[in-house]
């Protein structure tokens, strides 16, 4: 059975899923955008736990508890900074999604929500990043039997109407509200 793919517009910190993905920086110690919002909503326990993790290289993923979030876990992944697309950015971005899903499967997480990784201050163009996100998640769910059996639901949590409509279009969903 293939996982259900959903698109929602809103605040990823408020979603009722087993894990949310944090578009983190390499230190994992908080920052702006989604990263800062997750750290604020999770409370000081997340920062304290992240200090013990020791960072995360671009394309990789690390897991922590959810602390004060609805989600029981936060999967931190570091997306690439956009430098024109010819410096390995597509491969690194795809690795963020694959490694996050693999980590979720390893921890028996059934539902996971992703933000649009790298599309904020890291400058990755939304359309290109969204295409990679959708293709990589679909591929991982089909081609990796562990991930395919483990994950029941993947949510793409979007900020704004443009991103929401784009993800819905890429997933073949109605773009009307």
C-alpha cells in the first residue's frame, strides 16, 4: 500500500503527525524561518537536545524528540544553499527527503510532514525544489520497501497560496480550496 500524500497550507508546528521535518542549519541550534518557528514552538528542551546531537551535514538528517510540539519527533535536515543549480544542489536536496524518510522508517514513524526545504533563506527556486520533493518522496515510497511499508502518510506543509497550489498541481490534486 502506498502512503497517502497530502498538501496543507499552514503552520507545520501545529500538525497532528508523528514527526515534522525541520529545514535546519548545520548547527541544529535554531535559526530563522521554519527552523526558528519549530524551535520556538518546541520549547527550550529541543535546543538542549540538539546541542547533544553535534550538528548535521547538508543532505543528511538527525532525529530528536518533539518536546512541546504535537509531533512526537522532529527530523532535522539541512538543505543546500542555492548557488545556481550546478553545484550538486538537486542531489543534496533529494538526499534530504530520502534520508528523512529513511530515518522516520527506522523509528517506526507512520506520518511525517515536510516544509519546502531550502526555499526560504537558502534561495532554492520553489518550482524546482517542489518537483524534487514530490519526485523523491514518491520514488522512496515505491522503491524502498522499508519506507513504503512504514510510512502511511506524507504531508507537504506549505507557506502561502503559491506553494500550496504548486504542490497540489504536482501531486495531481485539485488546486481549488
